[in-house]
């Protein structure tokens, strides 16, 4: 299996927007324990102001909204932003701004929490951390979390078959397979926050398995920005051959997710 996005190109940031419906349906959400840990660390409540960076269509939003905080979300993709606004239209404490985080203007010391789910890696490090630090009130929380999928460890023949497809269509990816996300990886992200002046940095890892049939897995990977960069014909061929590999090796694929949460506080 391809371990998603070992490198990034800036133009890929907008490619999710072209697959808003599929993104909304199949992009994974996060485990309840992760939100419990965020809320316990931050003390989030109805008096707080929160900023979400890169909401997508809202995969990481509902548990935060349900604290009754005032939530402003930023989303670069217009289709994604529109769908997110629609998904949470009943919430009066919610607003989406269709723009890049880099272009968002707001007074410093405004937010009690800033968070980003599987999106902060798109923002240049120094700009991102420095801007989040400035936007937070003293004592405010920065929460950064992400999903790191890993191959089907229980079906090595399927993994080999899928890697052959990637070697054909995306050799630059196939040659840069990453290992399973580790404590060392999480600690390195915590060290970034410390580098930019945050304190009380902490991390936690969570694990789960997601199971897909061939069609649903093909639809999922069609939302990946680096896959969409192949163009319609290339993406269609890649997905077709991966579907065939799955159907030839049991009809399902299990994805072993590690979810990482990094927390830090502005002094």
C-alpha cells in the first residue's frame, strides 16, 4: 500500500476541491478518545473561541462544535468550504471562511484554541507555527492531529500487487515508502512546537483498522492530491488496476491507521 504523501507539491493543496463529494463521503474521521484528550488538555467550553485550519468538509469538526465554543473554520477549496458550511448549517456558533490560512487576518491573542486535522503540513513551517502562536491567547492550546495509514499487514501478497501498480504509475512514490508512524515521528512534531515558543508539548498515538472493498478503496485514493495529479486518464487506470489487485487477493483491504495528536500551549 502507498503510505500517503511522503512529499508534497504546493499545487496539490487545491486538488481536494475537485472531489468534494467523494471527500465528504470517504475521508476518515478521528477516534473519540482523541477529542476527549484535546478537551481535557484545553478545558474547551462554550466561552471559548476556536479556529480550525483546513476544515475540508468537516471530518474533525463536530466534537469541537458540540462543546458550544464559537468556531471559525478556514478552507481554501470553495467546494469544500461550501459543503462544510452546509454540513453544520444548524450550528449558530459556526462560520467558514473560504481562504488560505496564510491570507487570514485577525487580531493577535484572539483564540483559546487553534487546531488542524491532516492539513497543517500544507503550510510552511515557520509561517504556520508563528502565526498560530500569535493568534492564540496566553494559555491557549494548539492541537495538530493527523492520520497515518499503513499497508495491510495481514495480506502481504496484496501489498506486493498494489506496489507493482504504484511502481508503474507513480514510481516516485513507490520508491519512497515510509515505515509505520512511530513515537519518534510524533516526538519530532512536538519538538517543532517547542522550537516556536510553545510549552507543555505532549503527544499521543491511537490505532485502528479500516476495511474497504475494492470500489470504496478506489474512490478513497481518488481523493488523494498526489493521485489526482496523474490526470483523469492516469488516475482511472491506476484505480482500476488497484481494484483488480484487491479483488484478486480476497476482495477487501485493511488499512492500519496510526492517528497522532500533538498538543502544546502558548505561555
